């Protein structure tokens, strides 16, 4: 039996909620993936028999996707904007109080 593995990651603790994790697992099950291990609230490890590859072209999702949930671009962009706002406030207060 030939088996392949993959890890799915989320930018937020998506897998801390059982309902959200079950939703992702239900989508992955369509491609033959089964839960092997929940590593933490951000990562799950899946496995499937390689015979399921033949059906990959008929799926609505990418059978080899490795991320779910909020896009990393959105997460990093929001973090950058928040950092700029905090630094701006600190600089404004430093300049205003020294004058």
C-alpha cells in the first residue's frame, strides 16, 4: 500500500475549533485524505492512498493544497499596517512631548 502525506497550515488557530477542522477534513476527504495527526491549532497532518490521485482532476479543490483560511498576504499586510500605525503614534507622541 503506497501512502502519501501532506500538512495543511493555517495563519490563525483555525483548528482549535472542532467545527472548522471538521469542515476542512470533509473537503479533504473528497480527495481521499484522512487525518493522521493534529499537530497543533495551526497544522494538521493528513495521509491518503496514492490510488486517489486518479480522481484529482475531477475535484473542485487542489488535492495538494497546503494552506487554508486567511491568506498569508492579508495577515502580513494587516500586521505591517498595525506596526506602522503604532510606530507613527509613538513618534508623534515623542516629537509632540519634546517640543
